[in-house]
C-alpha cells in the first residue's frame, strides 16, 4: 500500500503546486506578466537574427498569459481530481487502481506539456529566452519538467497484485 499512497501524495502535491502557481499569477498578475511581455517582445534579447519572431501586441501578451494561467489551473485540477480518484481506488485490485490513474497521468502530462512546450520550446527557443539576462525561465521550467516527469514515470508504473 505504501507505493499507492506515495503515488497519491505526489500527484496531489503537483496538483497543489500548479493550482498555487496559477492562482498566484491571478492574484499578483503583474509579477509574471512582465516576464511574458519581455519574452514575447524579445526586448531583453541581444541583437538577434530572430527578432522577426517578436510579438509586439499588448492584447496577445494578455492572451498568452491568460492561457498559461488557465493551463496551470486546469492541469492542477486534473492532478487533484486524479489524486482523489486514486485515493478512492487505493484498496481495490491492481487492475482497478491502474484504471484509476487516467486523470492523474493526464494532469501530470498536461503540466509537463505546458512547461516543456510553453517555456522551454516556445519561450526558450522560439523567443530566444535563453539569451535574456533577466527573463530566462528555462532553469525553473526544467526543474518542473524533471521533477514532474519523474513523478509521472512513478505513477505510470503498473500495479501488481
């Protein structure tokens, strides 16, 4: 039972983290909005052949930031719903517990997708965030992708009787 409880706990922890990040971004909108604005506008990236990729639309900055917050909250809610589903199935057969993992795995994968695709791929490479002295969030995104990726691998491991 301990591995099952560990899976439930870790999924719930990721869910709480994602919800907290999403709601913190709503409550202190300007704190990370500035980062989104600088990354998309590429105004802190030294002269680059990729400046044509820059976005210079205040409306689009808000749309992207709102999407990020919605994805964080949605992924967090999926993880928490998945943890509850796993908690309800903790005493069931291995087959039933494995079947109950879908929401948890979906939430974990969605969170990884947001940070890997959104921050590392689009922000990091497309908008050259890695070249910015003040707004390079790739290290933080990688920490999230790495830790949640390990949790996803652990949770996805099939249960046996």
